[in-house]
C-alpha cells in the first residue's frame, strides 16, 4: 500500500521544462500569421454571397473602398476615379501579385464600380476580389 | 583558491530560464490580442487586359448566356425575367445544354442598378457552374449596357 502512494505522488507533477518551448511555438505562429490592419477605409455594408471563398493571400491584398455615395478611398485617402489607375499601377509595380479587394457598399450604383474596374484594367491590376459577407 | 574562483564564474554564467515561459506567454498574449481573425471572404475574378480602342471581338450570339440587370434591380436571363434565387438553376440548365463548352455568361448591369444585386447574381452564376458539374470552363463577362468594351473575366 505505501508503495502505491509513492507512485501516485511521482506522477502528479506536471513537467514545466517544455512550457517555454510550447509557448514559443505558439508565439512564432501568431507572429507569422499576424497582419496588422493598416487602413480604416470607409463604412460599407458588404453584399451577401454564398459561393464566396475565404481570402488567404492577405499580404498581397490592396484594398479599395467605395461607399454608397460613390466616394472612392484607397489608403485612407479619398480619390477620384481617374486617380485609381495611377495608385494601383504603383502598387502593381511594387508587388506584381497584388489582388485588389473591392469593398463596395451593396447600395452603390454599379456604374461607379464599372468605371473603377475599367481603371483597374488600365492599371493592369487584373486580379480583383469582390468582398462579400456570408450571412444576411 | 584557484578552484574556488573557477566555481564562482561557472555559477554566474548561467542564464535564468525560469522566467522564459513568462516572457514567451506575455508576447504570445500580445500577438493573440492583436491578431485579426476576422475572415475576409470574396468572389475572385481576373479581368481581361485593357485593349485600348481596339474593336472588340465579335462573339456569336448562340454562345452567349445573356443576363441583364436593369435600373430597377430586376434580372432577366435571355430576355426572360427570372427571380434572383432561380438564376443558378436556369443558367445551369443552359450550361448543361452546351456540349462544346464554349458558352460565355454575359452579365450586363445597368449603371443605376445596385451593386449588391449584381454580386447576388454573380453568386448565382458561381452556383450555376457548381450545379452544372465539371467540364464547364468558367467564362463570365461583366459589362454595362451600351458600352462595347466588356470586362471579360473568369475566376
């Protein structure tokens, strides 16, 4: 019986030597995956879509906001339609893998979006993504 | 004497590792708190290259699946009005009927239509390609009526 007691005492200690290793492992994971939100953008209500896919290449994303009044914002600056070309062209030169994420309000008139898409084509920023929300 | 001095140096050269876990956890909590895990979703497309003032390529009418959205946010597939949630089924039927796999879905949206409706229709088109099954290459064209140049694109 006393033998049994001794055994249980030895087992009840949690090994803490590897604690730091585990913590550092998690730490490195979060350091690598963290992308700090740089821009605030404009307040928009995203359109809904079921077939949307999750974005994984966050580091290659360039954001473009259009609110319901048709105001366009890139890098927290309000820009005109004709400026989109130059800004996005500069972004494409800096990173040829840029994907333009269009965060457009669902009440925006499509004509504005179409003009922006044409500007993106002129800037050769051909990979675009229409940002959507999942649930109504 | 010599032995003692050596021992003293050896004792102080050790890095204290007891607080290592604390430091690691502190940093861990910081990065946990600052990580934005809000998942961003979207519908991806690749726009066609800017062709300048070139004449657009003529596409035979029978290869087009024409979807129109008018300024009152109503949708028609091949000139027949369709409720938005039925578009996937109608377009999927059209895609299945296309044996050569060369059909192009042309989505023309009036400039006064809502963007949210256009995305809903785009969502339905994506669903239609899912319903139609494999063997159908995604070819979607975005445009506004009256403009000859089209934003042809596929995902």
